[in-house]
C-alpha cells in the first residue's frame, strides 16, 4: 500500500509540475550586420548589409535544418543581387554554412536567440508568436534602415 501511495504522490507532483512548463524565452533580436565580414564594399555602391540583417533574423529565430538551408540560399541570392558578384555570394554562403551550425557556441549560430543547445527544432505555435512579436518590436524601433546598416556620415566618420 505504501508503495502505491508513494507512486501516486510522485505522479501527482509530476502532473502539477507539467502544468508549470512554459515556452522557453526568446531573447530580443540583436544583429551586428555581417558579423565577421564587411557590410558593404569599400569602394563603390554595393551594400549587402540588409541581406545580413534579414539572414540574422532567420538565424536568431532558428527552426529546422531545412529552414536554415532555405535561409542560407535566400541570403546567397540577396548578396549576389546586391553585390553583382557570384563569387562574393558564394564565399559568404560557404561561410554561413560552415560557421552557422547550431552546435557551435557562437553568437551567430542557428537559433542564437534561444539558449544554447536548442539545435534544429521547428518552433511551436507559442514560440512562433513570441518570435513574431519580438521581430515586430525590433522593426518598430530600428526603422526602415537598421542602425548597423546606416552608412557612416562622411562628415563624422573617423577616417
């Protein structure tokens, strides 16, 4: 009898605790533009910073391996169109494929908005809503051109 009571108490405690489970917290979106790569051409008008920020949004949000591959392909095409350089686009694509894996403890890994260790996992409806809300808040604050992508003013640039 005592063992049944003990099992019942454990089962009851687990049931109560399972009701306390909540959606993991997604950190507010952050971006550094093109991370370890220039945001724009040193000479000329080519600027692919917006491609990097859009790519960062996908990486911050995370999701499945298929979503990452699609994000990287869209990124490659965006850089190609912005730079008119298939070679540059290919180089940047290779870099994000190699360096953006979710198991590296880097600030630019796939799913970096979530705690480390999430790896590839499709977002639940609650997580998707959380990501959409944080994305909208960031867009409202950043405006049409994210601060990281604003070209330095020639009058105030330190060089």
